[in-house]
C-alpha cells in the first residue's frame, strides 16, 4: 500500500507510529525482564523448598539424638532423589566440598557468595546466581542444625542453561507478536491515512474556491463519517457565506440609500437658502423651515451613525455598560445570599454582616453582580472543608468603597500572584474552573473606574479587594 507523504502522513509516521514503537519496545523490555524474573524465581522457589525439606530432616534427626549425624547426612546426599534437576553438596568448615549427590567433587572454587553469606556472615541461608564450570548456575547454601566440623553446610546447585533457553524462546515469541502488531498498524494505518488525505485534498481545493469568492463551489459527500460531516459543514459554510455576502451587499445598498436621502435634503435646502440669501428673496418662514429640515436631517444622520457604531461594537464583542445609580450594599447582599446554601452544603463558613449604611455607586447592576458572584465563587472553590470566607464592605478614603472577600483556602504562590488576572491563566489544575473569570471581573471593574487588588499567602488564604468609586 503506497502512502502519499503529505503532512498528515508524515505526522502519523513520526508521531503516532513512533509512539507505538516506543510503547512496544518498552513493553518488550518489561516483558523480557518479567519472564526472566518469573523463570528464575520459579527455580529459586523449587530449590528453596528442597533446601527446607533437607534442613527439616536434619533438624528432626538432631532433635531425636539418634547419633551418627554425618552418616545420616551422607545417606541423604547419596540417595538424593532430585539429582537429575539439581546437585546436592556438603561443604566443610573451610569451604571445601566434601561430598556430592553425583559423586564427583567439583574443581571450581566452592567459596561462593552464597556460602560466604550463609557461613561467614552467619546468615544461615543465602542464594546466588553466577558462573561455575563455564556455565551459569543458581546455588543456595544452608547451614542446618546439628552441623559438625566436616559437615558444616550444604549447597543445592542447578544449571540455568535450559532455563535461559526457555527465556530466549519466550522473548522471541513476544518480539514476533510485537512485529506483527507493527505490521498490522502500518497496513491498517495506510488505508486510514489515504481515506483522510484524499478527501482532505478535495476539501482544500473547494475551500480555496470559496476563499476566492466562488460560493457555489460544493464538495461531494462520499462517506457518512467525520469527513462527510466536514463536507456538509463546508457546503453549509459556503451557503452561509453566500447569504452573508448578499446580506452585506443589501445592507450597504440600504445604508447608502438611507444616508443619501438626508444628505440630499440637507444639500438641497442649503443650496436654496444660499441662492435666496444672495438676492434677499427669502422670508423668515422659509428660512425657519429650511433650517428645521437641515437640523432634523442632521439629527437623523447622527442617530444612523450611532446605530452603525453600536452594531460595530456588537460585532467586535466590546462590552457596553448600562450604568444606573444603585446601592452597592444591596447588590452585594443579594450576591452573598445566593451562596449561603452552597456554603452549608460544603461545610464552609460564609461570614457576612450586612452594613446598615447605604453606599451609592453608579454602575451596571448586572455586571457588578457578575463580579461579586465570580469572586465569592472562587473564594469558596479554593477553600477546603471547614474553611471560611469573610465578606466586608466599607467606605475607603478619597470617595471609594472597598469590598473585601477573604478566604482561608490554598492561597496563591508569590510568583503567580501577578498572573492570576491574565486571561486563561489557572494556577491550580486540581480545582474546577476555566481561568478567565477573574480577568473578566477585572475588566468590568476597570470599566467602572475601579480596580481589583489581591493579597495572598500560599497555604493560608487569599484576600480580594474590589475598589469602586462612590457616586457623588
């Protein structure tokens, strides 16, 4: 399957396929270690169980005081039933092998790490994996009860060659599975990529035509999936753009006509008054009538221009306040009231003593309520169960009122304090919220001629002070 090396294909190859490769390689390494540990631990469990059996027999013989301990030990070794799986050795105090279940005394150094730990360091039991006689082995040394100078300890030794072979086969099997997965991903991915790249190319061509003003360009929908939905969306967009273009042309035509009418009247009366004033043939009633028409049409033009400006502000998303004289304490009290039940549910103290003072402010009632709700919501949001939120409103110096919302929440780190009023900034990802509320609140208060100040100590809480000018 040939894949066109477009940007989507390249991104898939170098990102998605790369991630899959990294994951598979990581899994392969983890599986290899797991398989090796599983096999080695299984061998060690068998050898440990066997060593415990031998130690138990020796301990029982010692407790029953039957005498000839070394003779009994010799019998256990020579009649060892598991000699086809592992070898049993008897080691003296000096570390020499004095007896084996196979009858052969190894020439290799018997002072291994497990013997040192079990005998010299008196741990009594130790295991070891290493080289012996040119092959990899696992050995366990045990110091039993009733030891003698000749028979100090015994060691179980088994070869790991067959185990390593089984581990190799298992790892190769998992590697083959990984290669098969990669092959399947490449084949299936090639079909998937082509099913995206080709339709996207067609969509791109149609989008270029639409961008050039050909709103009649359409895309044939071939599949009932996300690509098909995108085709429907592009076609819908073309229809809407065409309708918008027509509306724009109609709007321009209409506005031009509406502007032309009063301008024509103004120009006509102005020219008539000018001509009449030259030969002194104008009477007062005609003059007053003409001036009235000019003033009236001028006001009409002003209203039209203001409407156009309002439309422009609406389209650009600029906020327009609707100020009125209001009691800021009453508005704050209503905002606090909406959070009382929530504070009770969340087991947080909402402390607010309503002031008897009336503090008049000229502002947009709905926008200020929006600010109060946002600040109190944040205070409750960032306070844990058992915490408190204290709200106060007092007259400040120079004709301002300060509304303070203080919480005992998690606080804000010092290096983030200057950023919290930035749009989309969110210092703590574990709390709900979008991160734009405080930025919007700050913009609203600045439009009212006030400001929002923050003071916070991480781990202790935050105080937000809203300062607004008092209406004079």
